[in-house]
C-alpha cells in the first residue's frame, strides 16, 4: 500500500511513469524503507497502464462491493421493566476472547 501511495503521489506531481528509484526516494523522505520485492511486483503489474485508467477501474470495482451495515433495530424508548432490563443485559453480546491478528494473512495494515 505504501508503494502504491508513493506511486500515486508521484503521478499527481506530474511524473507519469515513476521508477523504482523515484518511489524509494519518496518513501525514504518520510523514513519508510521500501520493500524491493513488493515494489518490483507493483511496477510489473502496472507497467504501461495510465494512472487515471487504473483509478477508474478501481472505482468501478469498489462500486460493486456492498457496504453499510444491517444493524439491529433500535429498542423502543422507555417502558422497560426491571425484568426487561435483565433480559437485555443477558442478551448483550460478549466481548471476543481473542483479537484477530493480520499476521496470518500475509500482510499488515501499513505494509
């Protein structure tokens, strides 16, 4: 993601075909070390493609992704008896015992 962000920043600045060295320079300017393997993979995948075409294609793909939540209906206000309150407390969702880790997915939020 950081490599793509640097690529897009260079594109916005007018560099229509940023090189690996250009991307590394942008990342190093903010103290981030570039991963050569991921950088070369990114550049090979977007080689010869226009940045605005890539953004348009990505926007179309995102438009087809369902979003929004289907949360439960809000409870009616007032009139809850003591028995109703204990039932509601019993139905409250339990906290997860263990948080999920993205280590097993092969990437992290800021990789």
